[in-house]
DNA sequence: ATCCTAATTGAAAAGACTTTTCAATTAGGA
DNA sequence: TCCTAATTGAAAAGTCTTTTCAATTAGGAT
């Protein structure tokens, strides 16, 4: 199921939020690429759709969308963080070190490992954050 | 093998860095707790050892120590990041959501999962970042 | 279709965090 | 003990993010 502007907008509505031009612009920006985008990048891209999209609004919109799990924050190796559209359910990201292309892995084969960790540490495990970095198929061929 | 001030200092030396009071103070701070500390916290704790430890120096020292893998950055759920002493080799952290206590898991049972990811995505996997959050044994008993 | 109200907006300001610059100090080999 | 390059703290600059506030807007009520 690929997210469209319509389905995403619908989700905003369902959570009682208004569907405004600036919010559409943010969705447009995020839909335009699979790479994680910084707030500033989202603003720049979004301005193609809503000319006076403010950076402040991008921050507020991302916060909102993160709450309702429309977007997901991603920590990049260089310390920046970006946002990508979230696919529903529990997923992990594989990020290309070179071009920042992202693939989401749905389904998470980590249950056993987490059980082992719980047993070993005495912690009650409530969540985990995994990001995998590598070189995407394209970038492997570039020296 | 638990790190001591001596072994850590030794490693700084081996990498050609001088062993200064401010650097010792940072190590003292990090040795004093298993929790991830922010630069500001490290400064505050470190000033007990080196009274005029500057925040700038803490940043520089952490950068240095991260390069030679004496410390490791940790992303906390609330967005802050902290630093903890790194144990050598590949480890992951389990962080208590409530008190921020950290346990390192050495040895990483994720090889199979990463192979699966590589096969599925076509990426050449070069690294991964995993943090596990939960409640530590103590905090489970606090409502 | 128009009105109304609360939600939302952009700009400016404030705030937090981090890095750079630079003169003064310090570690540690000569 | 001396010397030199590494290191330091303070101040300034820079970046990123949040708050404030008056103006605008979406969308249900009329």
C-alpha cells in the first residue's frame, strides 16, 4: 500500500486536524522522495506547492504528523535528523550512506534477540530503535 | 573488563593525545555513572575534579574520545543525546526509559537478520545502530 | 452561499545547543 | 629547566528549534 496525498490527508482529518495548504505542502515534499528530509529541505520542496510555507510551520506539522505516526524521524550518520513518511506497523530503515536512499523493512525479525536481551538484563523491553546503514545497489557501483 | 581512569588515560596517550586535567575530569564524570550524560552534565560533574572545566572543552574532548572509540553517543527517547563510556567491540545499549540507566549488550545476535535485510534490499550492509528501551529491574517496581 | 470561531499560520524574538576564533596556558619531550 | 606544539577557557558566532502573537484560514453552522 503506497501512501497518497489523499490517504495521508484523510488521516490528518481523522485525527481532528485541519487540512491546510501548508500541511499539504509538507506531505507533497515527503511524497516526492524516499530519502529522509530535514525540516529545511521540506520547507524548500514544499514551497513549490505553497509558496510562503514557513519553517516554523514545517516544524509544527512534523511534530503533529509524528504524533499520529504519519512520519518517522530518522537519525542520519552525520548527526542531522530527517523525516520520512511512515508506513504503518513496525518497520526499520536501511539507509544508504552515500545517497541517503531509504528502504523500509517491514516485519521485524528481532523478537528472539529482544527476548535474549530481556533475560540477560532483567529489563522489561518496551521498544527498540534500529537503523541499518549500507550502500544501496546503485551506489555500490560508484567508487 | 571494567574501564578505569588509568586504562582510559592510557588509550588517550596511545593515540598521541595529551593527558590533561580537563580530559581526566571528563573521564571522571563518565566513570561516575552508567547513565548517558549530556555535555552539560559532564561539565557539571567534571568540575568536581577540575574546577574550571569549560563546556567547550567537554565538547572537544567528547569528539576526540568518540573518534578513538572511548565514548559512544546515545540517542535518548526525548531527543537529547548523551555519551557513555564505550566497551570495546560491537555492543548495543539497553536504556531504561525512566531512570536512563544503561546496560551494554556485548555480542550482537543480529547477523542473521542483517543477512536477510541485505538479501531483500540489495544493499551492502556496512553498519547498524540499535538501541533498546525498556524498564530496568528497579524501575519495574515503581508505579 | 455566507458567517463564525477555533485552529492554524508566518514573522520575529527568544532560547538551546554546538562550533569557531584567539590569546593564554600547559603537558611532556628535549 | 626549557621549549614547542597541543590544549585550554571565554567570547562570539552559528545553527537549529521553540515560543509568542497578531493576522489568516478551514470548515461546520447558519
